[in-house]
C-alpha cells in the first residue's frame, strides 16, 4: 500500500523547522524555507500553536482538475506529482487547493507540491510527521 | 556570506535612513559570528564617547554555518555596554540568525539616532525605517504583536524589540527576540533605546542554492544524528537547564538571598522537577535546532475576585530561577513565573535585575535606603513587592530607581553596601558560586559572563584544585569559544561540535580549514576583543570583587581573596603573551577599511580554484 505524509501529531511540534530545511535540501538542493513543500506556521507568533500546512493527498485532487496543461498527475493513494516540463506557471492549482498547501516558486515559475517522499518525517525529531499507509485507489 | 568568499554587511544610518552594502573579502579570516562582529566593532567604535552616544555602533552578526547545520542558531550582538562601559557582547537564538542569512546579510551595522521612534525592517529585497512613534512605551509583547500584524512573512520572519526599560535607559535593558529568546546581558536594549530604535523585523525569503548537496548533506545527517540519537543533548530537552537547581544547591553553589548563602531551604519548590510537574506546558526550539530546550511554564493568575483568571506563560531557565528565585528568596515556581513575566514585559536582563534587587533588599533592611526611595517595602520572599519594584525600575520612577537601573556596582557606590553588590567587573553575577573557576573566569572573561570560558564547569569537574590548571583551562576555553561563537553554535551543542566535526562541516560548504587554522582564528578574535577592551579602558588587574564572594562558602569552600587576585594576575600574563604573539594578518587587517579593500591571505578556498589569495 502507498504511504502518505500525515501531520498527525503536531501537538508535539517544537517549531525547529527541520522538516522545511530537509524538504528544501532534498527536493530543491536549496536552503530556503520558501522552497519547502511543507510549511510549519504559528498563529499569533511564537506563543501560538504550530500547524503544518502540507498536501493532504486528496483522492480527487482539485489542483489537478484546475491544471489546464496536464502538468499534475495523480499518484496512487492520493496527491499529485508535478511534470515541470508541462507546467505553464498559471498558478491555478495554487488557487484551487482549499488547504492552501500548494506553494509557488517564483524563481522557477512552478508550483511546489509535496510528493510524499517522507524525508521530512524521517528527520522530524519528535515524530509529529508520519508516513501512513493508505489504500491505493 | 556562506558559499561566497566575502562577508556581506548592511550598514544603516538611523539618523539619515541611508543604507550601504559592502562585500568584504578582508573579513574572511574572522570566520563569521563574533569574529566578524568584533572586527566590525573595532572599526566603528568610539572609545571617547559614552555607550549611549548616537555615534556608537550596534553590530549584529550571524555565523559561518548558520542554519546549514543543526544547532548553529545564534546571532551575536556587539556594542559598548552601558552597564560595564566596556565590551558589550550578547547572544540570542530564535529565528533571527536564519532570517538574516536568508535576507542576505552576514552582519548589520547600525549607527546614528533616528529623529523619532522607528523600527527597522530588513528583507531580501528591502531595507526601510518605519514609524514606531505609537509603539514607544509599549511592552515587548505588544510591540511584537503590532509589528507581526503589520508585516508579512510569518515563519520566515524574526522580530526583535525593546520594552520600556530600553526606552528609559536602564543599563541592563534587554532585547526580546521572537517572544522567548533574548539578547539579555549587558544592556543592548538601552543602546537600541538611545537610538530611538524600538524594534527590528528581519524577513528572509531568498533562494540559496547548495553547491555540493551530497557532500554537505552527508555531514548534516551525521551531526543531526548526534543531536537526536545520542544522550549528548537530552538533558536540555527533558527538564532543561533548571535540572541544575538541586545539584548546585546540594553542593552549596546556588546563590541564595543576595548570596548570603549557597543553599536555599525551599529549593525543592523551585527545582527543575517542580517546574516540570507544576508549570511546564510546552517546549520549543530555535529555528534549526532539533533539540528544543525552550521550556514554557504557565501559571493561573487570579486577577480579580469572582473566579477571574488568566494564564501567564513565560520561558524559564536555570539562570532565571536563580536570579529571580533563590537569590530573592522566592519560594514557589508560580511566583517566579509572575516575576519573570514582569521582567519580560518591561524588557530587562533577568540576571542583572534579580541581582540588583538582591542588593536593594539587603541595603533596605540595613537602612541604607528607605521607603521614600524604594516606594515599596523590599523583603526576601515577597514577590508582590518585587513586581512593583520592577515596574518602578523599568520606568525610572525616581532618582533611586534610576540609580538602581545603572547596575549594582554604580548604585552601591552611591548608597553603600558595595561589599554585597554582587557584580563581577560591573556585570551582575551569574548563578554559580562554584569556586575559583567561576569567579576568576567571569572576572577576566571578555564580557564577564559565565559563558566566556565556562569557569563554573571547570570547578564542577575538578577534583583537586590547582590554580595554574584552572587559569590555563579558562584561558584556552576563552579563545576556543571565540572560534565556536563564530559558527555561531549554541553552547549547549559544544559536545556535538568537536573540532573534527567543525572542520567537516565548514569544509563541506566551501571552506578549506585545518585544525591549526581554528586555533589561529580563535586567538585572532580574542586579540581583537582584548584590543577593544583596552581601548574602552578595561584592565584585568584593576578588577575589584565584592567581599561577599570571599565570605560565603562556595561549592569548593571559602575562597581566598589573595588566591583569586593572584589567579587574575596569572591570567593577565597569559593574555599579555597572547597579545605579543604575531599574527601576520593583524597589522594588515587593522588598517583596512571598507573603502580600501586590501587583498589578504584568505582562509577560504574558492570553489574549485584552490587557495584564494
């Protein structure tokens, strides 16, 4: 069965941002938080709770539906993968995601969407992020 | 700048709003962090002017490995300290270092004084001074909130700000960084206040490509593993630094009741376990640290009759529990949190504040100061009195509080009681009465902090006292930390980052350093700091320590005054010898300015080109 990233235990989060750092390093060979497909945020500064904004692996992805050029392809078990060569940079996917989990890379003019590789979960020091098995349909 | 062979400096003149950016190769031999900041301070300081004169600079710098490796999370600030009138050096964690890197600056140099209150906004595509008149007078929390709501970029942004104490020129006013971290010591808050600078917001969102991902990531993973899969850092996350309260008390090294004692009768109610059981609600980390040592404690305060409650939460650590707890005879963790909250909102260094109040309490009971001056009775154990006094202190309510706000050395020189005004060379003592290492270490240390050279740790690990060994150890540790503070490593990670690890890390991101280079860098930085201290008029051998250090037994028994001063003298001989050592770079580097860049033998290898010249 495919595995998908779930930010299931954010109550344990210490806000170290290692997940974002790792995502940028592994997927974009970059140190910028802006390149990460997962965003850990607080509401109300450091005194607020941490939340993770990241693709929740929709079975029926609105981002893919919104894409006019077929640059987003469905993954087994949910979520999408970007084919950058087909992307026109229209940002319709970004607007379509009601979880606000599609980010945009101004430098490459392409969306940043989690591909559920699990690198962030592997480096999360407090197991806030986990890879969970889901059905393939 | 990481991956480049120059340091990128942002200069801001607060008076005119003019900015200047300089990319300087000549600063590479200082590695970054405190090395870079020391050199920038030496270039721009004015020894003839008061610490709060508008021409005095404030320098913020990040390190050679900031954000790229775990626990390299600190930013250093350097300035002339209004408290000691000499070298001001203070470190803070939070998000600041990462955001400065991602905004594209190794260092920010601020000079001048804004005509009206402003805050500085720095991002990767803008630098601006913005109106902060309405924020003048606001406490630290409200200031943070106001800027947070005005500026975009949550998560990639750091907001540092002063409270009323900084505006009112309290010599030990602090700067709050991202709610829970601080540039605590030596009065950076007062220097910012003197420049009409209420806050700085740094937003870092640029792209930064990795030059050799496999090489770099291999080292990253190794260090990350050391941080998370070994027990090297676990104590800092578990109960945190307050775990030291009980063992220090048991050994007689916990300064209590203005250091009338090294043991506190009620220690079990203010111990690390007590806080963890009763108050701990959350743990947080600085950006880039997988450990998470920031402990948030909460207590329920009844602010009115009729079951009217509010939740008060603050970050707490060993030092705060000592300074605002045992030192003032405060008997419960709830009350300590209430006092910390007041110190936090007004924006003062917790240690200096607690130690000054300790002196005031004793001076008050000895009749040196009276109710007319203190406005509220001061007594050990009375948290309500202290909370009121803290408000008066931050406000500079009357002549007495304004004098108290200049530190324990100054205030005791006016009102008496200098034998129990517990400062070391003008900086209020840290929470370690552990022996000669702690006392001599802080007396000779560049910023008179326990963290200059870890003398307290030498005391705790030494079985048989040998003064020469102690002097040598704190001397070696001082310049070693000059080097590690150029990375800038959180000191909690000092066991993780041994020399081999440091070399592996830096060499994976483009440096070409060897073990000897690290020694030279440490010494070069220490010499720079010693030159600055000398210019400011500091002399190690002129330090006079309050009598009480020699009366109240330490962890190693009663300390002998003559031995202490002899050790300081021996240490000064070591620094004299260090200053006499020749660094071919010193002479050349001293005469370099930003406008006249001179090519110097670098320590960095330009990518693929061998040693740069």
